[in-house]
């Protein structure tokens, strides 16, 4: 085998231009496929980042009444489940769960600082896990401490968007904000890590994340009844250990919460149910749409591999004709058919493998260039590189088989007589 490989490289080296032109179809085909696959993978990762952020892996779980999200102002508050710390621990103990938080939320509260209003903003009643789960960082001041929860201290955190709207050109820490006519002292300004922020590319996505853009104010969940007189159900955010486990983690956490509802309503007469916001389903649907288009391009690029394979077959037939006397001499001194067959198959495989490796390098470079020129994201797929090189080797075996069989079946006497 090693001798055959040495002879193959010797033959390729002695006819460099011819060998390169033979490999050109393989190079173009492999390079095109690598570039397209890199674009597909890059686009898929970009879709994930746009919808869920690059590193959040968080799933929101809401309480529904029938087909609609539960509205505390118009719903029956006596039937809403109370989520205790024991339930939270049960959720956190689920497989692939890194953290979990229970929180209150209102988008209809009045939020004022003197004449400045945060109209359209959100108020959150958060527990001790909320900031860590949702990727918030203390920008100035401090976060909530245990005494704030225990003593019902009317303190608040605001994000940087709310700080700009409520306290333009001022340091908000130590200032007062009114939430439904109740004063709260701001103890800190927070911001969300960029990895947790979705990218907004359309007006629909803008309205989806409108409240977070306007700004948010957070108070300890123990203080929630001070400003909100009606019972508001707690929603849940669960952080999964990876993007791929988000759907299963969200559904598992929703099952735990729904078991609680079932236990509180033993007669089964309830329409309330917790549902996970399965954003990964949206991701997969968008990825499928992108991939279905690009897969057609892969099939088109594969045609050049077929053309390249035919070129290999053609040049190997020429090589057999040129080396007829050599084949006859080898047979005359005892070379078997399988020896001749192996030699020419190895030469064809080495030829296409080299073409495959050059094609991979070209494809990686091409994907980088396309990414720079068009601004489209790319990501190199290692499995596709390995498959491309192996596939190019298979092309050499398949299209080199006919010439190799022809060489192996040559009559040694006729071969020696040929001119």
C-alpha cells in the first residue's frame, strides 16, 4: 500500500499540470459545498443569537387561562397557584437546569420621577435568583440583600434604559421613584449582559421586546403587594445548561408547575395551565427555511463533483494507455491482477484526496471572503470537512475503478507488443 501511494505521488508530480486540471472539478465542488455548509451553520447560529441571545439559554414559562395568557386584572385570582420555595427547588433539581427564578411582572403600572414618566415600561417583583438567571450585572450601587426581602424595604433597581428616561443627566442611585403612588428608593442601576440580549432586526421584533427597550424597574417580590393590590400570578424563568436542552427543560418545568395546579384543583375543573415559551421551535422553523434553500445549492455544487469524477476517470484511462508496456512488464514478471488494480485505484484515490484537501482549504477561505463581502455569518463545520475529504476519496475509488479494471485485465503479451 505504501509503495502504491509513493508511486501515485510520483505519477502526480511528473504530470503536475495535468493532475491539477484533473483535480479542478473536485476542488471546485468541495470548496463550494464547504462554503455553503459554513454559511448554513453560521446563519443557524445567528438565528439562535437573534432570537434568544448568544448565551442566555433561558426559557420563560407563563400561566395561561385557556388559550390566553392569564390577566390578573380580569381573572379569578383565588384560583391562581402560589409558588413556594419548595416548588422552586423542585424545578432547580430538574435535569439540565442551571438556575430558576419566580417573579411578578406588570406592564400597566404608573412609574414616575417628578415629571418624568416611564410609560410602557415594566415593573418586576424579583426573587434572589432573578438577576443571576437573566444575566443582569450591577452597573452602579448595590443589588438587593436579604434584609430588603425580610423587612419589606421599599427599594428598587432600575436598568440603564429606565435610568436614562427617568433620570436624564442624573445619578439615579439614592433617588426616589414612585410605583403606583408608592415611593421606592433606588439602590442600584443594572444592565443585562450583551450575551443575553436578542438582536432586533425588524419592527415585529421591536414590539416583542418593547418593554425591555423602554426600561424596567425591579422591586423585592416580598414588596409586591404594597404597590399592587390584586393578586398577580408568578411567572417562571428557567436557565438550561445549553441551547439544545431549552425545549425539554421548559416543558419539564411546566409539568412540575401544572402538577401543583392539579393538586390545588382536585375536581379537575380548571382551565389554568403553565406553558413554556418554546422559542427554540421558532428557531428550528427558521433554520429549516434557511437550510431548505441552501440544500438546493449543495445539490447544484455536487454536479461539479460528478464532472470532476468523470475527469478523473478520463485521465486514468489515458494513464492506462500510456503505461500499457509498464503494465505488461509487471505482469510478465509475476504481478497479479489485484496488484495492478490496487496500484491504479490508489493513484485515483490519492489524486482526488489531494483535490479534496485543497478544496477544503479553498472552501474555508471562500467562506471567510463571502462573509466579509456580504456581511453574512459563517461557521466552519468540522464534520463537513471530514466528510468532504472522505467523499473525495470515494470518488477516486468509484471513478477510478473502470480504468483500474481495464489495466488489471490487460493481456501481458499484447501489452508488451503495444507501441
